[in-house]
């Protein structure tokens, strides 16, 4: 029987993840918070946790958890309102450190990024040495810690960065990939959520090694194109390149209310959010990209998410026109007039490059009217 192929070893990828980023910035800037369970969140029934220090995580507090639940789990927690201006400033500093080593940087959020260090600016002898240099610079220049994973591809590097958290480094070398994956729970693979995990459990598959025992043909038969992706992941294969300056698929702004509102009461909030979305869209326009579709997002009082969209023949030319169109989309919500909503969002999607957009516009204008 032939041995499985060793994954492509031509790339050297680092995934850097700042440790409890927002909470760590707060503890750095306020020494009285050090060693205490810090929860970055506004207090209140509608608030969610933005970040939790490692001291708070010991009590089960996690990001995206309702703040009221976090308070129940850890009554002694110190709640600190988020300060995204400060967090963004630190994030920019960290990215400047990345840029000393490579231009191939793909940010995932303010606190994590992929770096392709197959070729570096510094001439360091290995990806491991590069990761160590980056972590040392972050510690020295920001007084914060970061964990890093080094691997031949992106999904393995991301798994590795979580292996020795906090303040850790883990390296998966090409010849180690297959053995490393064997005992790993299938839910560690990207895209394997609770639903897919349950489907695999029915087949008696809980670990990647067990998944690898199924043939590509059988996986494709059961799961279609996703079956091929599962096969590749089980073999440690991921050919996705690090994509610097990744283009936005959508720009949007949303807000959660302190008290649920009816559709009629949403207009001032839609107009305020349309201003923010329009400003973000103008930055994309400067890059030669135009959005074609207007999106209204709603979340009901019982947590159902609704979206309504429109691709108009004439694009809005101002935040006011965007707001008018978003407000009009409320008419497509087929719910009783007394239904209430806890969140509203305004977005623009369906980006095309400006030349393509103008060409399409010219084409429609030149067609004979019927």
C-alpha cells in the first residue's frame, strides 16, 4: 500500500495571535488591573464580551458571551468598556513589526494575522527564528505577548498558534504534519462545526486519523465538494495563499439597541448607520471598487436574523440616498407591525471594479428602450 503524500512544504507560514488582546491592553495601561479577572464589555443586558483576561477565562468567561452571563460566572470580574481607538493603534504597531519581515501579511482581525515568510526581508535562517524575532519585538515594543504557530500552510499554522497559548510558539514541520493530525479532533479542522461534527460522529469519526481512513470517493459521495476539502484537510493539504490587502466583500455598520424597537422606530438609526457605511464605501471607491447591492439587516427580539437586499439600476450617490433605499427595504419585511427588533444594520455588497461598473452602465444606457 502506498504511503500518503507529504503535504506541500514549499511555503513557510506563521500565524500570530495576540494573547487576550483587548484585556491585555487594559491591564498594561492600568497596573491596578493586572492579575485581576478583566472583562472588556459594557455592562447591561444587551452587551456582549469583547475580550476576557486569562484570569477571567478560568471562570468560563469567553468572548461573544452575553455580559450578564459573564457577570454571573465571575461576580468579581472588573468590567472595562472597550476603547477601540487604543486597540487599533496597538494593532498598527504590531503590523509594522510584521512588515519588517515580510510584505505578505493577511490580517484576520486587530489581533491576528497570517504571514508568508517563505522569503523574508531579514535573512533569518528559518521561519521559526522569524516567529521568535516577531514575538520578541512585540514584547519589547508593546509590553504585550503574542503566540505564534509555524507550519507549511495556513490552517495548520492557525492550529499551532493556539497550541501553547498564552505567550507560546509551536512549530509543525512538513514531515510532522501527518502524524500531528492523526489524534486531532475533527472539530479542529476549519469549517467543521457542530453540524458536520455530528454527521461525522454518525460514521464513527471523531479524530482526523479516522477521517483519513475514508476514501476521497466516499467523502465526495457523502458530502459533495465539501468531501474533497475534508479529504485535503485530513491529509494536511491547504493551498490557500496568504492574501495581503484582501478586498472587502461587504462594508456595513450595525447597532444593538438597549430596548427593542418597531420597524417604524428604526429610521433614525438606519440613517445614522448609513452615514458610517457610506464613509467606508468611499474608501473602497478610492481603490476603484463600487458596491452594487444595498443590504438591510435586522435581528428580531427572539434572535432571528433577517436580511433584505436591493440591487438598484441607479446606484446611490450619497449617504442620504443610501439611507432612503435602506429605509424602503423595511417594506419587504413581512411581519406584524408590532414586531420588535433588537439590532439593525446597513450594508453595501456586490463589489465590482469601477471600470467594469461603468462599462455595464454604458451598455444598459445604450440599449434601445422597449
